[in-house]
C-alpha cells in the first residue's frame, strides 16, 4: 500500500477512523469464526505425494532435486499432522498412483521403490497424531515390523482397507492385534507366491472385533491360503467374498460366517453349478450368490 504524501497527523486520523478498536475486535471475531467454519472443508481432501526418479542410476542432480522435493513434502506433512489440522482428517490413503477420492483424506504417492519403506515408516509414525482417523487404506506397499507397530498405535481405527500389501516374514502374529470393525482385503496379483505374505494380515487383527470382512482375489491359490486361516477365527457377521471359480477346490473356513456374499466368474450359469456352489456352504444361514457370466451381461443375483 502506498500512502500519499500527507502530514502524519492526518494519516493517523484516517487510519483511526478505519481501524478503531471496535472494528478490529469485530474483524478478529469474524476471522476466527470464518476459520473455524472453513478449515474442515479446506482440509477435507489433502494430497501428499512423494516422487523420485524411477531410474536406478541416479545422478547427483537428480538426488538433489528429489531431496529438495522430499524436504518440502515432509514440511507439509508436519503441517498436516499439527493438532489444528490433523483433527479434521478421517481417512488416510496410501496409493502408488494418484486416485480420485472423496472424504477427508491424505494421499501418499510413491513412484519409486527407492527406500520406500523408510519414507512409509516416517509417515506412519505420525498416525497417532490424527486423533480422529477412522479409515486407513493402503495399496501396493510392503509392511515391515516397524510399519505394523505404528498401526497398532492408532486405537480409534474403524476400517482397515488393504490392497496388494504384503507383510514381511519378520512380522509375527500379535497377541494384542489391531481392533477394527471393518476389514477389506483385495488382491489383483496372480502370483501364488504372495499368498503367505498376504495372509499374515489375519494374524495382526483382533478377530472378535471384525463385523464386516470383504475379500477379493484374482488368484485362487492366494484366496484359499487366505481363507484357510479363517477356520480359527470366530463367526463374522458379514463376509463378502470375490474369487475365481475353481471347481477342483472347496471353500475352506466357510462355516465360520453367518452371511457370505460370494462372487464368481463362471463360464455359464445353470442349475448344476448353483447346486455345486451351494453344497459347499451347508452351515451358512444366509447365502447370497452374485454370479457374473462371460456369456451374460450384468450380474445375476440368487438368494438361497
């Protein structure tokens, strides 16, 4: 602002007319009220991206640029995890690529496997600061014992959504696991060697706390390794299962579920196949089959 060349007493008189104590008090009240109203909306959707070159042969200049970006992102993370801001974040999503999303969230983008777990652990160390965090979604990142330990520190978590996230062999089943009401696990991998590392997730959650379990698999070996561990778990009120159809294998652990929603991709839909599937669930009280066919568009729903 450029003030005209006026005597100081006149300038002071003008400023006093515009900035009286009453006006300043009113402005202060309006500003604080406005900030309280818009802050939850302003931070309703937050993105947090970590990017670095994919090429393994990093040049010194690339390393400096990457470190500079990382420093800026870490400063931003400190801001987002401050008490004034962290209280508004309900969902944190850790994705390997940008995703469209709704709800209060943070997106974590890892474009390289360059020490990805080190940065993941730095981020997860701050999870307890998000005092109203209800949902944690992770995709295509590997969890070691340090990362799992940080998740244990989030006591208010309600939903755990895991997508193609293996757990390392060093992580052992926990006596006092994560207590969540909803657990979603999905795998698009067709590598059967990942079955064991995926199934370890069932060893770190409190089985009695799960009210809604959603499972989705693209590989039948991974599905059966995961499902075989459900035998030792208590009855889960609702289970939603999506897996490839394999007539040579039964569905282990199915008697543990009060309700099963089973989705299978079948070559055709006929009575014999329905009888074959329903015979696998003799102890299930309510079985809903969502059967998609390669020959029929859409989804056929059968309530047994």
